[in-house]
C-alpha cells in the first residue's frame, strides 16, 4: 500500500513508490506530478509508462549537510508550474516520508506564499511522523531564490 498523505488538496508527501500498485494508487488519487527526493533510488523506470510527469531530484538524507538553494530550486521549478494547472496534483516523496519529501513540500508551500509556521503546522497535522529536518534550509532557499 502506498504511503502518502495530502497536505493540501493539490500537494501530497510521503514515502517511496515501490510497486506498480503504488503508482496506480497515486493515479487514482489524482496525482499528476511526482518529485522523487531520494539519491538512493530513481523512480524513472517505475513511472516511465504511467503518464505521470516526473522529476528525480535526489539527495542524501544525512541530517548533517545543509540542502542548498539550487536543490530546492529544481523541485520548485518543476512543481510550481504544475500545481498552478487546474486539476494537477504534486507528490513530493523520499524513502520514508519524514525529511526530504516533506521538506520539499514545505518549500513548495512557502514558495506559494504560506508563512513558515502555518505551513509546518499543516504538514505536521496531515502527517504527524514528519521530521522536516531541512525546513530551515528550505526557508533559506526560498529567500535566496527570491520567493520570500
């Protein structure tokens, strides 16, 4: 069973896509765009014939090295135009749906104009297990990239 949670009606976050059944569950939920934040795996082959738009923007979940603005920038350049299309839904994920995927979803929300505290609260309310280890990096990226 796919492990994903919608944070808003058009933005979801969660864990790895690991089977064709997971892909079908995302499609059934209306997901149209996928951002894979894992360095250790690329969903490209799994999603190749799905019709979903896909970005592999992998990075390590090391909890030590800050995630640079350009890493967030690639996800934002992909997700923001998508989320502005009527009916489109974006899924930002990592391996466990705790740090990289939720931090990317947080960056998307911040770039869309959400203030930090409400964005974090919305994510934590929808998906309590999140760590958001890279939220401060996302805030710095939002400012550096001119979204703030």
